[in-house]
C-alpha cells in the first residue's frame, strides 16, 4: 500500500515524532520514481515503500537515528551491488516531523480531505516547511505536490463491479459504487468499497465529485442508463471515462449524445468498448482489462513510449 496523507495527523498525535522519506531526484533505473513517499515511525514501522531491498532498509535505520537526533537531511543512495540490480541513484529528503509541526500537519490533513491540491514546500537550506497553493520556482525549495486519492466511480453494481472494486482498492483508489437497486449494494457484495450510493441514475450528479482525479466506469445493465449518466458527467472535469458494451450499444449511445448537442471531441473522450484488449471473458478478466486501462491512463505521464 502507498503512504496515505490522511493518516499523517493521527500518526503524529500517537507517535509525536515521524520521518518522511521523499524521493526528490533520481538518475538511471530505480524501483520507484520522484515524489514517492515512505513514512518511518520511531519504532521502525513503515507506511509506503521506496522499493524495498537494502536501500530501503538503510533509509529505515537512518530514519530511526535521525528521529532520535531530531534532524532532517538529504540522503544520496545508489542501487548498486550484488543484492540490487537496478543500478540507478536517488536523492531522498528525510524530513523530520515533530509535535511542533502539529498545526501544519493538521492543516495539511484538512486540505487533503477537502480534495484540495497543494504543495508541501520545504526550504532545503534549513528544512523549514510550509504549505503553498502553487509551486515555488526556486531551486532552494522542494515542493511536493499533494492531492487526494484518485476516485474510481463505478456505475452499476453487477458482476463486473465486484472484482473491479477489489482491484481498485488494491491500486489505492477511493472506490464509490452507484446503483438504483438497494439489494445490489450490500456490504457482503462490496466489502472493499469506500462508499455505496443508492440513487436513480437520472439524479446521480449531486453525489459525484467531478475533478481532474475522477475516474468513471459505466458497467450498467442497459445503455439507457449509460446515456443518462454520460449526459451529466461528460462536460465535467474528469481523468477517465469508460463504458462497457457491444459495438452496437456503444454506437447507439454516442449517436444519441450527438443528437443531444455533445461535440464529437467530447464523445471521443469515452473509452468504449472499455478495457485493454486482452481477450477477456469472465467478470474478473474484464475487470483486469478495465483496471489496466485506467492505470495506463492514470500513469500516462510516466510512460516511456
């Protein structure tokens, strides 16, 4: 599991001191990229990972010592040697957090939970910390972008939604299931979902948070529902929209959207038929193809083409 920012305030209250390890630069091949976060607690427990192995173990041990010394540093680590095959290098900001930072961390948690996007900005000369709404264009600062978890909105609580919700949680999405049938939204069916919402699809928009971190998956039982949902969300901010269906079903929905005044450009944003083409057949296989396409979309800026 990735480190979750919403945990930070409670962990600081319980432990009083913490060490944030943030990869701020990398060269060559490394297990994790820039902005990866690992939190180390005074007893050596960790939240998140920078890739495991000897380098991570060194950072954990060094963090425990730095917590005792109440210090922050920038550590340089090489992924070299018999036990490590990557061969790259990373620079890690090891940032000491104490009770003196409680107000800042409380404010950070509040902003995160409200869905704001902001930066934890650290002056590298003295390791002073502040929250900023914009990136500071200054080499003396490291600005770590913080935004809420990507939200996987699944419309339709049928057989595909069940494995898809599980995979969404494994991939660190906030998972929300929508359906108009109460019996389909039970905890037994969706123990991993963060939220289930019972609503008529024609009135669904009031429950949806549409942001640049929103992922929409339409796996409803009929195209009329897809069309109703799409008319509400297609012109809103989102990262991804995918819709299941045969070529005929997809064509019918798209033609009806054009008749309703939606532009060809907007309609082309719909991934349909949904999922990567892996010849999937079972609900679980279809869910794999969907979550794979979503992850490809989410991480597109990091893809090497």
